[in-house]
């Protein structure tokens, strides 16, 4: 049986924390930023955590 490969897209987008949770970047912070408030921009810069309902699927993509 061959080894499973990590999903390349997931590898670039998610990072595992020491406690087993998964960090992710927030969406909507790439372009058309003139129309978004500075406050919103600052909040979008911060990392978010993956929701518990998606954890199992993403960990499988990362083979962790």
C-alpha cells in the first residue's frame, strides 16, 4: 500500500499548533482594500482557528 500524500493546498494554508488545533489565515484581505475599513483590515490580518466541525477533514489532509 503506498503512502498517502499531504494535500499541497492544505499544506500552504494551515498550520498545526502544539495543542492539536489548526491555525488559518482570514479571508477577504487580498484586494479591494480601499473599500474596507482600517479596523476591518487589522482584524483580518490576525490568524483564526479552524472550526471544530472541519478539524477532522483538515487534519486528514495534513496527515497529522
